[in-house]
C-alpha cells in the first residue's frame, strides 16, 4: 500500500476488511468473548478490526479472572488504582492474547509545557517577545502560498484524540482573533460524556483543535472524546474509536507514555492500532515528547531517568513530531517586524532553528524541557527509515521531523476564555496534521503512513535546493540533566529528525499516486 510502484498502492482497507485479513479467526474470537462473559465481565466493544476487545467489570472480577489484585494509591495528591502484579490468562487463551491493557488509572501525559495567560496588549503589541500567531506559522513554514492557491485543507477530516469536553466557544474566539474563517469543530462523544475535565485538559484539547485548524483553516476538525474508566485512559478509547469508525483521513495525538511504562500489552495495542490506521489510509501524527532523551520522565522533572522514547510515537506506522526553537540571533529585525501587524503577525519568513532544548542544562532553562528523540527499545527499524544521518542501529528512531515547540516563542491559543501561550511537541503534532490535510486536499486521496514518502523526498532532493521540503537542523541537542541525548547534524538526527518543513515545497512535490 505504501510502494508507489505496487498495484495495491493506496488501496485502503475498511476496518472490517482489516479485521478479516489480519484479525483472529472468528472461532478464536468467539472463544475469547465467551470466556470473558463466563467471568462475569460486560463486553463493551468488539471493534471491526478485531485487534483489541473492550470489556468492564469489578475489581474483584479482575482479581479472580487475571490474578491481579487492584489497590488504591495516592500519587502527587491524586488517588490512583493499579494492579500490583502482571495479569495472567488461561493457557488456552495465551496464544491469541498479547496482554491486558492498562489495569490502572495513570493517565497518558499531555505533551505541553503548560498554559500561561497573556494580556491583549502583550498579545498584539509587545516589542521584545514574538509569539506564534497563525500568520507567523504561515510565514515561517511557507503555507501562505498554498492558501493563495486555494489549498487550505477544505473537505479533509482531522480527528483530534481527547478525553475532555471543553467549550467550543474558545476555538471560535481563536479563529476570529487571528483572521481565520468561521468553521467550528465537531465534538464526537464516544460513549459516556467525560464532561469538563479542567483547565489543563481543556487547554490541550483547545490547542489541538485550534492549531490543526490554523494550519488547515478549511479542514473539518473533529474532537473525539472518551471518558477515562477505572482501568483505561480516555486517550486509548478515543484513538481506538477513530480507527474503528474510520472517522478521518488524519489523526492527531498529543499524549505520550514511555515504552516501558506501557508494558507489553500497551506497546502491542498501539503497534496494532496504528498499523490498522495506516492500512485504512489514516495518517497518525504523534507528539514525540517534551523531556529530551529521557522519555520516561516528565518535562517538569529536574532530572532525567535514562534514555527512553514514547511508545505512542515509536511504532513504524505513525509520524513522530519533535520540537525546534528559533536559533540564537533569530529574534532580530532580520526575521521579525518591529510591530505585530494585523492578526498578531510579525514573522517575515523562515527563521533559522535549533533543537528545542530549554532544560536546566542551559542558561535560563528549567526542568528537562526538550524535544523527545532516540531509538526505540521495542520496534525494529522499518525499511523506509534510511538516508543521510539515519543511525545504523537496527531500531525505529524518533522523531521523524520537528516543528517549533519553544515556550519563549510560544504558540498563541485561546482557552478558558483567555488568550494564552504554550509550547511543547503537543504544538507540532496538530500543526503537522494540518499540513497533511493540505497534502490530502491537493492529491485528492488519503495518505496513510507518509513516512516512506517523507524519507524518500529527503533523500531525492539535493539539500539546500530551492525546492527541498526540509530545513536541515544542525544546531543543538536534546541532552538533559541525568540523561545524555543526541546532537543535531547534517541530514537526519535523533533530536529533530529530517528537520522542519517548507510546507509549500513539501505539498507541491508530494507524489499524486493513483486515484
């Protein structure tokens, strides 16, 4: 499906076809469902792709069926529940089941740096700080020329994975404030309504809806939300729903969990789900992480706990988006106007970038805030991941590309009734989802996993040419306190991937394929 020379190129499957081709045999599925019902569980969902079942029951039923007692813990002032031992299954079922996902209430981390309110005066008039408004992004990453051609994502569906029910009015206010056409998102509630989960959760949802739509102002933005249960994060449920219902051409995921914390079952869940998405033509865009090379630590931590990457971003079937910051000296009048113009725009064009690293390792830095990146410890290197700079390590490497993520030049959003600033790879993921919507509109077809084309384009076009789709990032690293990271260099690197984008060059050079 990914080889343009193949007769099956872009011949996407439906969820049911995927299940028939790659899922378990009907008899095996019936046997597993029967066993769950015999244990007293309620079967919530048998997805069309057949790769994961959703069921529910009491803590006592979990303990009896899987030999995994559930206990109550207090973590940072919040009550959590988790199994104390790994669940087990009868030998008769073990061959068809890779594991039981998430017998705990520890949530997937939203990969942003937090939200800081800004005054209207600071938003539009401040001389010493340049924040990213949609028009700035359009100038820096060269989407404006595409809009002038009518390529704005119209007719393309982007699904945002969420777990809260925010007020859509913030998105409408954002679009009005920055001169974007009125085009409110659609709220899709999967099952029980999670309700308003608070400012931080709403901020992530607002960021994702607003910036996917800022980059693709004509796209149809869907926020898909699911209520977290006692054992399953709403992120997992929403992601599964998007794929099982084939909701969109593109899905943006701004949450993460390191591979080791996901465990065998969690790794298998996302490997299989993203593979199904790719087979259906869905482009899955995932934030690479905000804690440098220490993917098991939070960005707000003071010390990294060792090299790791996010298991949501490390599969061979998704695009992992890392972060950049504008390089030293790029705050000058060469790159920014003295005043913000209409709609908060002050960027003049592309601004040189370095790897995003605002950690305590650096002057004025704090925590371990830096772009995620490094080799996976569970996924082998896919055949398409090759080219200048790609390590010969045999492992899937992250990220694939990078976009602005700095807190100091933060993205402007509207949340909780206030204009606010935010950084992190949560910003780059929905922004790249918007760029992929421009690709889908121009080609007239879904793209599935675009990584083979991205790496092929990086190798095929001479670096430095006017039509090269990537800005090679050769400055900086993602080393943080306690965890040595990776330095930027020519071509691919484990801090910024293939680099950032010239969106116009990328979209116009994208192969049309077969329709």
